[in-house]
C-alpha cells in the first residue's frame, strides 16, 4: 500500500479556545477612562498581567484567554510561542499538556488527541512549568531525578542510570549530591529541564524557561535547548524575550490577547514587517513595546 501521508506534526492545533468564568461579587466592572488598561484591556492590579475585558454570556461573565488559535509545529523544531504577560501562552501550554480542558477546538500532540488520548499524550511529552518542577528542596538533584524516573516506572537501577545521564547532559554532575536548596537559579532551571526530559519525551514544553535567569545562565540554557533539538526532540517554549526567540527558534508564533497575530521564521517576520529585530516586529504589529510588560513580571 502506498503511504503518501506526510509524517504527523509534533503539534497540531485547530480552533483552540479557552474561556474562564469571571467570578465577581455584583456587576462586572467596566473599563473607565481612568483605567490604566490599554487597547481595551481592563484594569489589572499593579504587577498583574493585563486582563482582557470580560465578555457576557447567558452563563455569566467570562474571559477569553485563548480565542480559537491554529498551530502547526513540525517534528524536531524549536518553536517559540511569544507574547506579553496575559497573552494566553500558559493557558495554551496547559491545554497542550492535558492539564487543562479546552473550551472548544482540537489539539494533537505527538499524534495523539489531548482530550481523548490523554494517557498517550502524557507518555510522549515533558513539561516544565513556569515556576519549575523541583519541589523537593531538601532532596539532592540526583534524588529528584531518580524519584521522577521511578514515577515513570523505571526500576531502581535504570532510574539511577537515567539520572546519571541527565546530570551529565545538563552539566550538573558536580552538584548531583547537594540539596537543590543550595543551587543557583540557573542550576535549578537546568535541573527543571532535566526533570522534564526524564521520560525521554519526543515533545518538551518549557514555560518561560529563562525568565529570571542572568545572561550567562540564559546562554547556557539555550545551548541545552539546541542540544535537545540536535538529538531530535521538539521543543515548544513560551517566552516574552524576543531575543530568545530570535536566537533559538526555527519558527515563532506571536500571541496577543488570546490571538495569534503573526507566525513564521524569525527571518520571515522581520522581512515582512521591515524590522531588524523581533522587538520591532512586535512594535510594528501592535504599536506597543513588548518589553514594557516585562517590568510587570510577577514571580510568586
Ligand atoms: N484559572 C484562571 N481563571 C481565570 N482567568 C485565568 C485563569 N488562568 C488564566 N487566566 C486569564 O487568562 C489570560 C491569559 O493568561 P495566561 O495564559 O496565564 O497568559 P500568559 O501565560 O501569556 O501570561 C489572562 O487574562 C489571565 O488572567
Ligand atoms: Mg504564562
């Protein structure tokens, strides 16, 4: 039998939408001219991401965090999902990793449907959340990795071998037997990514992997991501650092207020908007400076 169907995409998203109910006591506040919110966004408390204006349905007020997006990510690429705080990046990532149900639309990851084939999706992915995965502060890096490997069903011996490989691969061997509470931000982040790779996923999701890292640790993390790509892993990362997308990504989608406003290779996006940097691309597309939103970054 002739098989002319192309290899399935690593990630395929169609019309994905997510709404959250807005829980308010009394009436939904309407934006007023005094509100600091821009572009129709309602006011947010200082330090909070800008919140899209709530909409009304018969079931009450809701916020549309993801507004019916499409995405195609080929295997083996680094794909950067770019946008300011509150754009809907984390919500999208949580749907793609089966942590959150979509309101409507479909998404396939590694060929499996995130709604009807959750187990298969989970078996094929790694996920490093925005706040990191190392939650055992009094355990060592090695113990964290061995525990994660055991949770994946590896026998003790195999778990130890896998942990040693990952410690080596992420330049953590020298720190392997220290408690993670003694690690620097960069070292912890490397351990987080190593934890995401324990199950040898074909698709790795990283939510803002370099937020809060100093330049040298960011470069180091970028090297790790490039190594993962060289080994065949698809890496889907969110960032609001445009230079990160520029330096790392094969393809980029720019998200703003729940919608994808541009996509392509960094070079295509720059050429299309006549910009020299991705920062200029965002400014040209939205009239806003993406960097302004960085000062609102909250890390709880
Ligand atoms: N659990 C939730 N309940 C209500 N609103 C939410 C929830 N999670 C996210 N949101 C809202 O959805 C929008 C997108 O958030 P998020 O996906 O975290 O954006 P990003 O990761 O791009 O900063 C924001 O307006 C946010 O306030
Ligand atoms: Mg986020």
